[in-house]
C-alpha cells in the first residue's frame, strides 16, 4: 500500500515576519554591543593619552622644580604685583603663578677629567684663602671654564660668566645658603625695587679659574659676612596659566629671565607645557612641594572627560 507524504509549500507570512523581527532584534543588540565596545575603546584611548600627557607635563615641571633655590619660591597673582611665599599659610586660589630661581645643576654636575667628575662650580667657598674677601670668593674644586660654556649654551648665549663689563647685566648670580632673612626684594621679585641682596651677580676672574668676582659692592647691599656654601644661578622660572577660560587653559613655562635685573617672566622665553588644563594647584608643606595637574580631552570625543595626577617634589 503506497504512502502519501504531504509536502509543505513554504513559510507562512507569520513565520517570515517573526524571522525578520528576530533578526532585527539581534542586529540591534549587536550594533549596540559594537557601539559600546567602540565607545569604550575611544574612551580608553583618550584616557591613556591624557594620562601620558599629564605624567609628561608633571615630569617636565618637577625636573626643574627639584633644582630650585628653595628660599626663592613664590606665588603671584597673574598680571599684578601681589606676591607671597610658596610656603605661606595664607595662600588661596587667586595666586595662580608659581615662580622660583633654579640653580645651575648642569654646571654643578660638571664633567669628567678621565678619573673624577669635576664640577663647573663646587658650591663651596674657601673662607681661609687670601683671595676670598668682600670683592670676590675663591671657590675651590671648581672648573669655571666648564660653567662658562654650559651656561652660554643653555641660555642661548644671553648669559656670560666671562663678561667683566658689569653694565651689560648678563652675568649669573651667586646665592649664599641661609645668608639672612630673605625678602621678596632679596631675589628681585619686587618689580618696583632694584634691591637684590640674596642674588649677587658675579663673573669669572680672567686670571683664575676658581675665583668669582662680585659685580656690585656687596657690603653696600647689606651683606655683612660670607658663607661657606653657595649656589650659582642664571635663570628664574614661572609656571603661568594662559587663556580666557579658567576651566580650559594652557600651562606655560617661562624661563631665561633674571629678576635680579628687574626682568619679569614675560621678558623671558616660554614653552608650552600642556593644553586644555582644567586645574593646576600647588602647595608647600615643609620642604616638599605638592603639585596637582588636571588635563581634559578638549571635548574631542564629545564625551568630555579628563585625568588628574599629583606629584610631590622635595
């Protein structure tokens, strides 16, 4: 007896509609997953970039700030004469510029004579040497020729330790350690004054590679005695926020200017440290300076996020 098998003609309209609906749901879910994955990738990429930018900016700042003359660090209200010490207990957010004098570490580190590293300037004064008096110091262990060349290179030829014509106002300065109770005038921070009894311009004695000669009468400046230790400096530094938006500005480093010659940071050269900065804060506790830097993405992704990092400098 023959069997008859019923043959199905095809899908019903309902089945086709259900398949289309299911495929649409799957496609929508898949698209959302892909969109979220891409958004997460973009976010992660920009966060990593911001983290690297923030770390690099702080590294550039701390690499200079660690060689500061600690007593010289001040804060300033941008565009005004209002200043205070960085270690003041009365600071507030209106002080937005950080300034300091940096000692010449590159020359201090010196160069090798084949056996030993000889510093360009030793940082020590031989108080017993007859060459040391109120007009000059004998700095034993120094190779001032090396300091001359290094300072010339780093200052783009604007500072010359060899220049004996003191009217040119292009010599570095000697800063004794803990000479006295410093004032803003001592370092030249007071733009209205020419007093700078902590920053003493010097030039190298042409006849002796270990003698630094004072450009000015230090007794008349109020220096009553010499100290055994000193720092040699040729530039001040300033970290300045620039831009009209307090929540999105550029952080700029000014350098190669000499406040002891009545120069302001705007008289120096400048370099961009970071763009799209939303916050830059600084605070000194003891001898440690704490920095906090926040950089945002500049709304490049439309999401709007940022990254903050803190660092401490002794």
